[in-house]
């Protein structure tokens, strides 16, 4: 895995995944999240893609797109409405899996694990808090 920082788009797998998002749209958004929630071992590149997808979903749901790569922000500006509450819930489960049981977690534990874990937990908190608000709005 080529990484140059703890940011969710500061690695080769996530930046490569942006091409899939641009070309395949919503299916590319969901595919890494689905893989991350399956029981098989979660490799570092798959986990990185899942985190990148989760960031896009969080930005779609909470409107906080600052720091998104330009290509992700451009996709989101045209496709925000395609991101559902179910996508958000799937993203939260995927992020939890990455944070607790993935090769990426193991790799970051050897490097800058505390800062990486904090960034992942911040992302999960965004997904969960927006999900709680969205669920309450849907029940009203």
C-alpha cells in the first residue's frame, strides 16, 4: 500500500478508487463497503477504498465536503441525491470493520496508529450522528 499520510484519500488505493467512482458511479460507491462488511479477511487496499467511499457518503449526507479531492467533490455535486440512508448505514458498518478487523489497521498500528484511529473514529461519528438525525427526520 502506498500511503503518504493518514488522510482517507492519502493512499494509492483510494485515489485509484476515484476512477471507479467517476466511471461506475453509485455501484462503485457501494462495492468497497459491501466487501468490507463480508466475513473474509479485509486487505489494506480494500479497507482504504471502503474508507474513501465512506467519506464521500458522509459528505453527501452531512454536507461537509471540505477536504474532499476535487474529483470526488465534482461527482458528489451531481450525484448527492443517489446516496441513501441505507448507504450511510452500510458505510458506518464498513468503517467499524476497518477500525477493528483489517490489514489496514494492522499496518497503521505499526506506524501512526493513534492518529489514524482517531481519523477513522471521526469518520464513523459523522456517519452515525447524521444517521441518527436522518432517522429522526424520517420518523417525524
